[in-house]
C-alpha cells in the first residue's frame, strides 16, 4: 500500500514569499528522506528544503520563480504506507531547511561539515551524469568559496547530485594528498600544503585528562578560521591612537545620561571611526571574487563577540547612517543575542569589515584573522595611560593599541599604514568625523 503525501514548505524562520530558485527533483524520481527537493533563496540565505519522507515524486506544485512561505504546497510524494496518516502528515512538515548564510567567520547557521569518510585520492573523476554537474546553488557557492572545481568531485547524492559533504571530502582528500582542490597534482606542482598529519597522542599517558566535545560554534568557526588563515596572505600592522580626549568625552556623556541608561561604548566610536577609514580607503571595503575586486558602497561593520560557546561575528548594518548611540545600543543588543545563542543568519551576514575588541579585557597587541570574504580586520586591545613626549615634557596620555590585519592580495603595506594613521587622527580628535561629507 502507498500513500500520497502533500509536501509543504517547513518552518523557514522569519522568511516569507521566498523565491524557489531550483527544483532538485522531477516527477518519477525516487528519493530518500532528507534528500534536497528544492532550493529557496532569500536575500540573506540559500536553503535546501529536504524531503520529509522517502518515496517517489508524483507531482510538482511549485516551479522556479514561485514565491513560497511556510505551509506552501510544493509537491506530492508517494510513500510506502508505514505509519499513520497523522505521522506522515507531520513528517511532511517536520525538518526545517538548513540555511546557508552568506559566509561569515562564525556563522552558526551553516551546518558543520559532518565527519568525512576516509579521504580518497582526488584523482580526476568523471562527472556523475555524463559530464553535467548536478549541485544545488548552496553547494555550488560552497565549492566556489573553497575554489573547488565541481567537475572533479565525486557525487554521492541521489541522481548523481554533489552534496556539501562531497566537497568537504574532496577538499580533505586534496589536502592530505598535497594537491590543490579541483586541480590534479600535476597541474599545480608545489602548490599543495603538504601538511604532516595531525599528531595523535595518548595524553592520558602523561597525566589525568578530561575530553570535551567542541561546541557547534567552535567547530564551524574553527573550520572558517583555518581556511582564512591558510588561504589569505595576512599581514598585521600595529599603531596607537591617543584617545585621552575621546575617553574623557565618552565618560562625560555617560555621566550625563547616567539616569536614562543610554551608554556610549568605545566599540561604537571604533565602528564609526572604521567607517570613516573605509570611506577614505575603499580597497578595505571590498571582497575578492576571482580576478575581480568587489567594492562595496555600503558600510556593514561586524564585531567579534565572545560567547560561552565560542566566537560569533554579528553585523551592524549601515553603520555610516547610524549615530553613536544607535550603534552602541545595537551592538549591546547583538552581543546579548549572541550570548543567548539567538543570532540568526541575517544578524551575521553581509559584513564589510570586522572590529575585534579585547580592550575590556587586556593585552597589548594581537594578530586577528581576517573574516573572509572581507579583506581586513581591526583588533583593539586595552588602552593604557603612558608617558608621551609633547615636545617639552612627558605627559600622561591614554593610548589605545590598534592591530590591523589585511589581505596582501588586495591591500599593501603603505595603504594599511595610511588606514591606521587615519584611524589614529579620527580617534585622536573625533570632531574630524563631522567634517566628512
Ligand atoms: N581599553 C580599555 N578599556 C576598555 C576598552 C579599551 N580598548 N574597551 C572597553 N574597555 C572597558 C571600558 O571601561 C568598559 O567599561 P565602561 O564602558 O563601563 O567604562 C569595559 O571595558 C567594558 O566594555 P564594554 O561593555 O563596552 O564592552 P566592549 O565594548 O569592550 O566589548 C564586546 C563588547 C561584544 C566586543 C565584548 O563583550 C567581546 O565579546 N569581546 C571579545 C571579542 C573577541 O573575542 N575578540 C577576539 C576574537 S579573535 O580575533
């Protein structure tokens, strides 16, 4: 006995009227539960909707370009009569799609790659279906991000479809064999990382230990940070800004607004100063896309936020159009959402440049890793009162250390030094911001 199941769009968060950008199955296709059946794309994320049950696709009720929301009927699947009608109906709505956020360093929205099978050698494999590569847009985006040629990837999905895991497996295999993903070793002599295997040590031999699994955020951000550290030629420039007057101004304003609870943070000033520097040096407000540099005309500033589960990077949109109080309040709200584990893909996507502040904690300098596809990140450590020579005598000044990591494929040292000098002058006298058009 079989049953015809109505498949509807599951819970896709706050998204409504999202366009269907690809149908991944055809009537007559045999599919397994959780196979991707169609892809939706909002302005923030691409989502593959999984099949709620195994069966045969009988009717497509949505086409590419249709706009759908939670509950929209998209197809009918004939499934073997297993459970009750209620159970089948429930299954037809159960699994929410995994959104693939626009890549950010620590987006918890992107599912962590599952542990890959033993890597196989990435020899040039025939494409799954007669030379044509089948992969959803999100998988294609993932491949593009890692520089993988899909034609070289062994497909394990239904009907020869390449899955996200296939790409992860391919890259792992390429890394362990020392070749470049998507290229045969012969085509890229000497370009492989040729890394030694990770040391396998029985630590218990040396003393008592406790093993804890990494949090989901740590696993995702770890993979992103490793890629960024390996792929991007980082350089970090250091400088200092005299923030004596700025800090006095901030403290005075906070005292004034003590009762209302409105608070200006150093982070808000830093974000505003970075917008000013990004305006002056547009190469820093850019991303590499193959051989092109995409220059952004918007100013979405990300900031690193520490949470009990690891590092996340929420984004303040249009920071150029927001006032300092608005930026401070939004950063506080996003940092709270981050600590509560409630940031969504939209909160973490679209960043142009990141500020990573350890100022409230300590340190004199560090070398932050760039949050790809951004091209630079500003690290800030604790401001300290230091003696500064004013030409006649040493005077105590509050000095803020600045650490700018930048992508040497896009920026060079002179520009980075100028960027920091500009930050220094704005933070040294914030009235300069009011002179900008
Ligand atoms: N120097 C000296 N003191 C500083 C400072 C600086 N650069 N920045 C902040 N402080 C002090 C201030 O005195 C502030 O207290 P008051 O405003 O009450 O005077 C206090 O630290 C706390 O600052 P804050 O509440 O404004 O917090 P913050 O802006 O420093 O940080 C946030 C907010 C979200 C950035 C922070 O909580 C955080 O998560 N930081 C860690 C980021 C991180 O992990 N970076 C490393 C990533 S690896 O690249």
